C-alpha cells in the first residue's frame, strides 16, 4: 500500500510539471501571436556605389577595309592572309613611275628658286657698297650747317619785325598788330598766328639744333632725324615769313593806292625787304633739303625693297617646297601601309592586278578587343568616358575583367519606340580566350561616395516629401542589436527626420539626422504569419566574381 501511495504521489508531481511546462510553452509559442516583431540595422560609414548594368557583345576595337588611295597596277605584294603586322608596315606598292617624275620636277623648281634668292642677296650687297646714301646725308648736313649758322640772329630780327613797336609808336600795339589793322578782313588772325608760329619755331629750333649736333657724331637714324627736324624748322619759318611779308605788302599797297606818305615808310620798306630776302633764302634751304631728303628716300626705297624682294622670293621657295612635299605625298600614296597593329584577313592580291581607290585589298583587324553594350536612355545619361567597369562573359564562367568606358553614342537608336545608346568599354587586360562576338555583361560604376553614412534603403520612408526613419525607443536601443530579426520592442517606435542623399537598390546615404551606430527599423514581421509587411528592395541580380552588387552597393569602412 505504501508503495502504491508513493507511486501515486510521484505521478501527480510529474503531471503537475507537464501541465506547467505545457502552459508556459503555449504562452511562448501562441500567447504573443498578435505581437509585432521588427528587423533592425545599424547606420554605418561606408562607400556607396552607384552603377549601371547592360549586356552586349565583344568586338574588335578597330577594323577597316584596306584600300589604296590611288589607282594603278600592283607592283609588289608584301603580306599574306593571317599575317600579323605593325603600324606602318608596307603591305602593297603600286606602279609609281609618273609620280616619281613629278617629284624630280618639283625638286628642280625648288633649286631654281633658291638660286634666285642668292641673286637678290648679291644685288643688295652691291648696292650697299656704292655708299650713295652717306654722300646724300653729308650734303644735307652741310645745308643745315648754313641754316643754323645765322638762325639765332634771324630769330632776333623776327622778334623785332613782328613784335617790336617802332612803327605805330603806341606802346600797346606791336608791329604785326599795326600791319594787320590796315586790312582786318584778311589779317584779323595774323597777330595771334604770328605769335604761335614764332613760339613753335623757337621750340623746333632748339630740338632740331640738338638733333643736328647728335647727327654729326652718329649715322643712320640720327642723321635722318636731323634732316627731318631741320626741314620742319624751315617750313615753319617760311610760314611766318610769308605771313609777315604779306601783311607788310598789304600796307604798302594801300599807301601807294591812296597816295599816302607814311612817316615810318623807311622802317616799313626795311621790314619788307628783309622778309622778302629771307623768304628767298628759305626757298633755297627748302629746295636743297627737299632734294636731299628725296634722294635719301629714293636710295632707302631701293634698300627697303630688298627685304620685300627677299621675302617674296622666300615665299616662292616656300611654295616650291610645298609643291615638292605634295609630290612626295602623292608618291607615298602608291604605297599601302598598315594604319595600326593588327592581323591581315581576306587578302587576295597578286602582282600585276589593276586596282582603284574603291578596291578592297583586304581587311585589317586590331588585336585589341572591346565590349559594346546597349543601354536605355535613362541609364545612358549617367555614363561618361573614363568610368570604370567590370565585365563578365557567358562563355567563361567565374571570370571577369576590369574595363573603362571609352565612348558613348552622341545619338541614340530608335527602334519600336525604344531609344538605346551604344557604349564602348576597353579592356584593361587582353585575354586570348575572349573573341568577337562573345556575349558580355558589364557593370559600370557611375559614382562612388566614400565615407558616407549608410542605412538599408528599406529603412527610409517618405511622407509629404519629408524623409524619416523609425528607431527603437531609447530603452530598447540598449537591449537589442543590429541585424536581429523578429525582435519585440517594449517601447513605441520613434520617428527621426533625416536628409537623404544618394541611394541605390540596397543602401541610402544619410546626410543628416543620424549618427554612426544608430539602430533603425528595416521591416516589421507578424510572428503568427511570418510575413513581411515591409521588405527590402532587391538588387538587379547581376553578379560578377568579386563584385557583389548589380545596380549599386556598399563597402563598409
């Protein structure tokens, strides 16, 4: 009986334990079925990568038809099909007999032009040895010596004749004013003009005398300057003399016409005679200086023509050199050269064949391979030359190459309402396994933002053009960790307004509003259904070994 009692007691305890365990198990698995679970992620610094992917084919970077530039008969053939050639390799030479004659004629014409230039130089040397120019300078300086010998005294006489007061007897009226008053219609401005000319002559005289003195100790430009300033002095003096002479004669004519005897008639006659005599002297000086200046000018013209004649002949030589260069270039056209490194293909030509500029002699294919992919207009606008790319090939699994964009079509192709643009990508390394026209997939990095604060794109929400993220309460933040799924939070989620920057399918840059290490909610999960109410956007599915994203990615710091 005691045994039976002990057995019943033990069974009761076991049943109680099972009941308690069942109760708590039920509460654990079914009691919180209506609770919301969350997946969290941590804001981290990293590099945000934006990229564009596309598909296309491998092609040669360059391929051209080999054509001659001129017509003719084939004289020599230097290559054959399949032969690898370098830039500038001679492929074919055509018969160039006529072109060679043109080169010889151009060389003869050039030599003739050079001989003519030597003749012009020789004539110039002979002209310099004649020394006529120096003789003319000496003659002109002699004329100036006579002019300056008494010119200071002449100026004093002019001062007395024009600005003295020995005729009117009125202190406030000088002689030229007195003369002008008898014919105001013609000589109203004579007093002012006389004073202006007299002052100018004084200034010119000082400078011209200095130039003359300098010319006596020098040659060339200094002597020419002395003659010019001396001539200018003579011209201005002649103007003053003519003005005074005409004014005095006007008074004399009036006195004779009206039969008047002037009480200063002797002084008036003296003024008239002096001005007339000096006018004659000035004419002599002017004639002599002008003759010398013209002679010098004529001789200088002869010398000045030399540079022009020389330059003209040098131009002739330049033209003849151009003609020779053209003839040689035309002769070069009879030789067909390889424009770049490559392999000869479809080449079937023998000596004696007649060809023209339209004849295709063969094809030259470069060994450099490129990828040509097609992109829609939305993606194409983001592509620029120089951007890096990663390439994968259907024919070579688990293999990729680095490349760089070298060309983007400026004009797209419209087909059935869809616009596409071709993009060419150069391989950074050539691989012999890759051959045209293999299929190729390309991932082009359009932008990389290093050091950006990043969160999963699913964490960023938008409401009324305001971006925000949901974060655990402050107490919850210290209890949970990033990357956990199915977390039940005790506190209500809080919203944090952020400024979002660049983004791709997986990550979004946070410009402001979050700090590194902050936890954000990426999705919510109902535990009874295990269904996501908000999911993370997936990438495009493009995968290349060593590159883990298709339309974008992040490298964590």
